[in-house]
C-alpha cells in the first residue's frame, strides 16, 4: 500500500506542477539557473566519461575480433552501435541519476528541512511549480548532453583504435558509416527525453515529500538515485521492445 500511495502522490505531483504557474519574470531566472546547474554543470563529467568509455568499448571489441577473416571495419561499426543505442542514452542517464538526481533531491530536501517550502506556500506560491517545473524544463535540454556523449564516445573510440594500432582511421570511419540507420538515433533521443522526465521528477518527488532533518536529506538522495536508476532500466527495456522489435 505504501508503494501505491507513493505512486499516486508522484502522479499528483506531476499534475500540480503545471497548475498555478509562477510569474514568468521569476520563472525565467529559475529555469536559467537550473540549466546552469543541471545541464551545463554536467558537461564536464559527461565528456570525460564518454570519451574514455568509447575508447574502452573499441579496445575490447578489437581484442575480441582475432579472426583474420573478420573485417577490421567492424570495430567502428560495433563501437557506433554500442554508444548510440545503449551507452549514451541509458548508462549515461544512470550516471546522471547520481549527479543530477542527488543534486535535485538534496537542494529541494534542504528547503523542506529549513521550512523554505512552507514559507513559499504561506505566500500563496505553488511550491511544486516554483521548484519542480524549472527543473523539468531544464532537463528538456538533456538530449543536447547525450548528443555530446555520442560524439565524444565515437571520437574516443577512434582515438583508441588509431593510436592503439587496432585498425586504420579509414577502416574505423568505414565501420561508422556501414549500415547506418537514422532511426537508431531517433530511438536514442526518444529514450533520452523519457529519461530526462524521470531525472527531473523522481528526485524532485523524494526531495519535496521527505520528512525529518539533515540526516534524512542524505537518505532521500540515496533513495532517489536507486529508484531513478531502477525506473530508467525498466523503461529502457520496454522502450527497446516497443521501438526496435
């Protein structure tokens, strides 16, 4: 019953988030601040992880292709498929659940502990719209982050392939271009938008409805990371089944 109650409260929060909007001049500043915190602030870690994971995927693929009859361009092909279909949209979202999700939960949870949310409601402000809606709008730019992850993952794979001596640049580029389906990129961005919604709302839910003091803020951040990751993995399964099968 507790889980059903939480699910009901979560969907109610989403509905309330769109009601009684905050004045645009105030909302604009909140959105810009959240874009800076959630999107721009994540570019560094996304770029670093994507580049080196792309290199690792390429090296592992190249080392497992030891049959001389298998063409070398398959290294680039396998790297492209791994990064576009799964690594960039899904595993990067799980990493972002730790960075962005924990930030959202702790920032809203701290406001709950210090009674700032109560003060907003006393002033007649829809606190859910004021706190959660800017994060939701900011995370709609999340596909931009994932596109950078895709590019740098493939670039890191190319660097590892060429400088590691596993294949030539020409073979790697040929592999990237071989049997390329534009729908795979569309599929990745559909997943990304769904995951962006999850990354904005589930951590906000755990921060907004938490009870207790400063210690519970940390517990709420951990719980939100776990549930965000679980929901992303489950949705990844169903979206893949629906879109690719």
